[in-house]
């Protein structure tokens, strides 16, 4: 869910993974690992991701009823 929301929002804003990595001051492969769910971001990185995506961090983490039913 988190990964899907990050990817969707990034694409809504017309940003590439490289754009995001530069905004977060991390490498593109590291950012890609976050999007694929292979790396879990720390709270500071999560806040930076939300800021770069112009979204409230809670929106990235909130479980919707639809997702809760399928889990």
C-alpha cells in the first residue's frame, strides 16, 4: 500500500525516481528500493518523501477499508 501510494503520487506530479532521489538526497537505486518495498524508510526519510510528494505523511501510511479487507 505504501509503495503503491508513493508511486502513484510521484507519477501524478510528473516526477521520476531520479527526481525523487535528488530531492531526498539519496541515490536513485536506494529510492527505487523504497518504492519496491525492499527498503523500509526511517521516519526522517518518510517525512522527506511526504514533503517531496506534497502530501501529509499520514496519507502514505493510512490503511483504507478496501486494503484492510484484502489483507
